[in-house]
C-alpha cells in the first residue's frame, strides 16, 4: 500500500469486507411476517360459519349437525305447544 493513499470522502479503502461486483443485499428484502389479508366479506363468512359442524346432545344422543340446523332446532324447541315432529307455521301468535 502507498504511504500517500488516505481513506476519506471519495476515497474508499482498498481492503473491504464487501465482495467486488456484488451490490445490495444478496438474500433480498425479508418477507413481511403479517401480510394483509383480503377484505372481510361478511356474507361469505356468515355462510361458512353456519355450515360448520357443531355437536349437540339430543335426548342423550350426541349428533353432529350444521350450526344453522342447530339454531333452527333451538327456535322450534322454544315454540310452546309444538311437538318435536311438527314444524310451526307461525312463530308468533296474535293476541286475542
């Protein structure tokens, strides 16, 4: 190395940790950990949730039914004066 060569602004050092001919980050920019998801579609999410299975206990027997069916069974069970086999035609009775 020459004695008159000095490192400074505009004068890079001759010995460096960087390889010649390679610039930037060779492994590339790191991926985002939490990528943004697609916007929520309420109707699709509701339909998917109502189709998902649910275990109910009906007279001692465990059954796996869709959540929508479980909701319908619960509503039908709340209607007074109806047996399990009958399906109500009206949920509300008119006041006399």
